[in-house]
C-alpha cells in the first residue's frame, strides 16, 4: 500500500508501460472538468440576469401602478371641470336633452 501511494505521488503511472491509457483518462477527466466549470459559470450568469430582470419588472410594475393611479384621478369629473375652468370652459347650466331618431322600420311597424 505504501509503495503504491509513493508511486502515484512520484508520477510513475504516467511513464510506465500502460501510460497512454492513463494519459487518455487524465485528458478526458480534464475535459469533463472544464465543461462542468463552464456550465456552472453559464448557469450563474443566467441566475444573475434573471435576478436583474426581476428587479426591472418590479420597478416597471411600480411605475405602471403609479401611472394608472394618476390616469384614474384625471378621469374624475371634478378634475376635468377644474382643468377646463382654466381654459374658461364651464359646465352647462341646462341639462342635455335626449334626441330620439325613429328609423324607417319603426315607422312601418306602427
């Protein structure tokens, strides 16, 4: 056991008779390690991008809610009359009258 461990530490397995097999395995293991590291970095970058996009979505949703609230306020009749008074346009004192137009079909049916 002690002798085998010393041979590994000295690197004799890399220069012995079946060394090409060992080298191929080392190259294969190194390639797999590089692919795994690259995949890990790619996944981390995607996680950071998703977090940044989620923050942007929250900010845009907040802006939308604020704008929607402002639009709702502008649609109120009191706000409209206030804006129109600045232009010297006032609401009518006389209420509107409903005009009914009879169609030709209604006249024939009666």
